[in-house]
């Protein structure tokens, strides 16, 4: 598949929304309380692993190889009814509006919010024939911070954040977030359209806590990012296409999108990707089944199908992101061998540079800082 023919990448539709506007800043994120009896009963009810209807699927756009979907539909005689979200806030807004899905794909902090809100079904790993290839190999996911004992989730992908750039226009970079202020790239720099990722640049530059919400820290972060604003072409999460089509000389980017782009580029040597010496934020996505999923049995079968090594390998080659399943490591290693800075492992996750959930007051302060940065 040529770069020009490829759809928008896994996160290229991401648009940051205001968590405060959606009422999601509290620990329960506007969800039913985890102590609510009805929510608790739904959460704990065992799922019968069997086809109980078509799969109603809700994920980022273009994040599963169409051939994998086709194989699942053929094997189980069902249809995959796809919908896509463009942000985590958008995903949760749809859930809060009463939309029902069989499977969703939250990032780590949002998996924690959904779990604490009693909005996810428990997933019995013993009922998944391929779960051992994850949990028997990747100890990190046996008890992750966002979902103790992975009781409600199964890991999907891992990634980290860095800087992608055009070597043919800028040469080598210094390996720092300071590179975004590179005078040669002025006017052709993008940062991600994502609150936490952009505020994270300022925090890491000043060696602050990644998700700080202290007023003095946020003032320093916003002052720093204001100095970047005149150099920016814009806020965009389509790093894949911005670099390929020349709109960007440099962009904040996710490692998986960059790996997919570099693997497809006619001349990969034109591009580079670096993680900054001040620190690279890390994250992971999960499979999760909403508490009100109409077809949870089909969702369990889909997770198990996706964990088959042959399907994992196809998907890694398609999206550029590693999937923590034993037997897929060589496929991912071969993909990123020419671009070692894109590589992500569970060792990176243990560095704990995750975006974490804050208090309602702290999240509102971060929303205000983000609004200030975007306003310039």
C-alpha cells in the first residue's frame, strides 16, 4: 500500500476536547459510581463466550487491518459494525449519551476512569484461549496501575511520544524538546492537537511532573509554550500525512504512526524520529467491554481472535504499533529495525511517564492552561 493511498493513521483524527465541559474531571468522570448496585452487578456478571450477535465496534479510525476483520466475519458468520471516535473525550461522550458498543479501546488513564465508574465488564482471562500469550509473557500487564490485575481490560497496543522531522530539510536534531524551537523549521512545526501531550512538552522541558496541576508549574509551562506558538504552523495529530506531503518540517508525533509512515515511505532516510532526552511520554491502549454491551460474548471471541499470533502480526505491520502478544515480537522488531527510536517495549512503560488522572480542580486547571496555549 502506497503512502498516498493509506487512510488517516491511527490517531490522525484526534482532537482534544474539554474534559470539564463533558463533566469528566471527577474521579468517576461523570459515570455511575462504582458502588452503584446495578453497575456492580453488570460488571461482575460472567460473560458467556459465544456468538450472541454482530460485533458493534468503537475505536480509532483505521486501527485494525481490514483483512483481520474479514477473517473474523467469515469464521464466525457475523458482521463487524464499525464506528470511530476522534478523541477519548468523544468516546466517553458517546457512552454517556447511551450509545451501546460491544468493544471499546480506551487509553490507560481512560481505562482507569471507566473502571472506577463501573462502566466495564470483568473479563475472565481463563475464558480466552490466547490470553496466556499476553499475561504469561508480559508481566507488566498482569497488574497495571490503571486496572489492577487487568480485571476489566486486555492490552492492545503500546506507544511513546517524540518528534518526527524531515532530515532532508533540517539535518540532524539535538535530541531535545528544544528542537521544536529550531529556527530553520519556524512556520513548519506542528504539535499534537492533544492537551496532555502539548502541556507535557513544557513540563518535561522544566523537569516537572508530567501531569502537574500546580498553579506555579502551569504558569511556567504555558509561558514556555506561548513562546512556541509564533513558530507553529498549527495543532494537528496527522503527523503521518503532514510529514509525507511536506506541510511539516517537524512535528510532535506518536511512535506507531511514525513507524507506519517510515515503513511506507519511498525513501525513509528523508525522515527521522527522536525521543527527547528530557523524557518521552508513554501510553497503552486496551480492549474493554462496556457494562451495557449488547453482545459481550461476541466481543470476547473477537478479543481472543485478535490475540492469535497470525492476526497480531498482520495488525502490527498494518498500524506500526507493537501489540504485547508472545510470538509477535520478531514481526515488530523487523518493522522498526530501520527506525530504532520508534521501538516501544514494556520496559519503556515501566519508566511510568504516563498521563494520570487528576482531581476535578486539577483537571480544570489543566484545561485552562490548554485553552491559554491554543489561544496563543
